[in-house]
C-alpha cells in the first residue's frame, strides 16, 4: 500500500491506494464535508458511513473552501489538522483535502462503490450521485442527528 501520512492521502498517492483496495476487492465508501469542530454527530455519521463498505475515504474541504461556504470566521481548525483528526478515527481509513466548490472531481477520481451524505441531503441533491449511479454504485442519505453541528457549538460558546 502506498504510504499515506497519518492516513491523509494526496493527489500523488490517491490512485495507487485506490488501486490496491480494488485488487483486494474492497468496497469503498466516500463522503465529504468541512468537519470543522468534530462532534458526536460527525462521529456517528462516519461510523454509519463506514458500515456501508470495507474502506471509508473522507474528502475534507480546504480552509479556502470552508471560508467560502461558511463565512470569514471559519474554519476554526486548519485543513491539515481537520484531515489528520478525522483520519485518526477508527471508522475512517483515509482523508483527502479538496479545494473545489464540490467534491465531484474527487468522486470521479475515486469512483466509490458507495457515496453517502448526512440525512439533511436528499439523494438527488448529493453532488456526484448521478455519476455514481451511472456505473451501478449506491448513493445513500444517512441518519441526521438533530441539534449537533459545528455552528451550534460555536453559538453556544458565545453565551
């Protein structure tokens, strides 16, 4: 298996890692997000995602893309820390940073067997769903845990 520093992949080693898993007939599940402040909603969601396949790869938004999505005060933690923290979780096999507005290019590169997002996403809204379904892959919207979000943690910390 190609080396991945602390479970964090990059564009240079992504394809060799994917190829090795494919040779072993491992099923890959992919999800993505900002994962700014890790909370129980994230942990349970990632555990559910991992239960779908043999290998979980998580696309992590870069700092610039988080700022674009969430505003000028975000992210709280830098991209490398977020990627390494996630990769250290038992449920997560690898993380990889992406800077585009959506993870579509990453999804096309990985070609996961399963594409998942949180239950606040309808399947037809999940970026890459058409692509994954086109080759017989599966797309799922997993259970969403109400009241658990980085934004709510930040708001609570202000009081």
